[in-house]
């Protein structure tokens, strides 16, 4: 008897709407995640601390833990503090660093994680990965998916708009990542998980094609859904392939070569995606992607984030070294310095026309 279906790792609850945060306690109780209300809640001393004052009265059985930063040591310390509490679940309330620390801590002590992001800066809010700074730089640690994701669009609107823009860049870069995955399949026979690829591609396309802007609830809803779907796509495939290709290699190269000057993850991924689409000969798609990124206030040229053309050429040349074993358009073309310069010149003219 063949296996006709498969189980998909995904949250039990995905609640994305204005005012969702006010219903946190009732949602967790109704879904039997925490009927007793005994929760360990990790917060930052910034946005999370302010929201604590607002919702603490509705969570009388919760214990609150302030997380200092987004390092591996912070996450290990958080797990140590929580392990004797006999909680039903861990809640990560804050930005990406807080949620990643909470993910790691929850996995370490064997509790489910509820993600309550306060911004939409990247697709890590529902991914099976915790990205944490360590002594060697930055590491990615495998963790279970969140059991629930609550995104309050009112809270998202209060965050600085740069976080929304970063999320846009990260989501749209899925389109390039899937193109790289398909290239690896054609050239090297790398297996593609069709469901994961479809989810990630459609998430990116939904954001790319939406006519709204960063101030519209309708657009924010689509962006939040896209980031959640991307996280689930990574869980289905078992790695970051659905959302990470040459665009992310370029992002990592920025971070490694210019750690004090690098822009946000989403800004660099969006720029990397537009350029990589041009590299693969998809000139019309690259121009449209650049147009949309610009409309949302994102960079499409390195000069827009403070880098010279020569520095960007160095980034592109170095990028394949950031993910050994990953095959993308950068590895496929294996461009020399002068070739990258020439193609970049054509790219800059094309998207500026």
C-alpha cells in the first residue's frame, strides 16, 4: 500500500488580524495549548515590555522573563531560568531576536512555542530555525515549528516602517530562491519538494503583486501570511532551500565582508534577488521586482545602502563561499570580477530606464 498522504509540520493556530494580542489567553485556552494559563513569556525590554503592561492582567498565571539580546548564551540562560517552572508553553513576544531565543529555549526544555511577533522583518517567525549570535559569529539551530502564531496587525503598524520593508524584501526574494532551486534540479538533479516550492513561490508572488502599501491592513495581512507560509515551506522541505538562494548568499556576503555597515537582512535579500534575477536572464522580471521594491522604499542598487559598485562586485564574487554546497545562479555562472562589473552596469541601466 503506497503512502498517499503526509503529515505537514505547521502551527495549530495562525491568527492574523487587528486586536489578536488581546485574545492571546482565550486563544491558547480554546486550542488547549494552555488551559491553566501557566505560561513562560519571553519579552524584550523594548516593545515586549510595553505590551506586557497591556496584556499582563489577562494572563495572571504567566511568568515573565526579560531577554537581554539574541545570543546563544541568552537563549541557554533563558532555558535555564524556565526549566523549573512547570509551564504549559513558552511565548515569545517581541522581535526576531526574542522569538529566536524563545524558540531555542522552548526546544531545550521540551515545551511548545507560541510566537507573537511585534514586527514583520523576516520569515523566521514561523520557521524551524533559531538564528543566534555565538562566539564564531552567527549560527542557525534547528528547532520545532511554533505551535501557534499570533500576529496583531495593530501592533505591527506601531513598529518602525523599516521592519515592514525588510519583511517585504525577504518575502519577495522567495521567487529568486525557487528559481535557484529549479536550476539546481536541472543541472545537478537536486530533488525539489513541490509543495514547499509552491508555497514559498506563491507567498513571494502574493507580496510582489499586491497593489497595497506598508500602511494598509490588507497588505500587511498578505505579508504576514506570506512570512508564515514561507516558514512552513521550510519545515516541509527540511531546510531553508525554499526561501534561500543566491539572494541570501549575497546577503550573507554583505554581513561577513562589511559587518559594521551591512543593511537589514530584508533590504539586502531584496536587492540580491533583483540582481540575481537579472543574472539569470530574467530581465523583465528583474525590472518589475526592482520597481516594486522601490515602490515600497527598498533599495535596488548598492549605492542606496551606502556601498560602492566595486564593493558590491566584491560581495557578489564572495557570495558563493557563504553557503558551500548550495547551487545557485552564482555558482552556475562562476563569474569573474570584470564580468560581474559589466553585468551590474547593464542591470543598473535596465532598472533605471
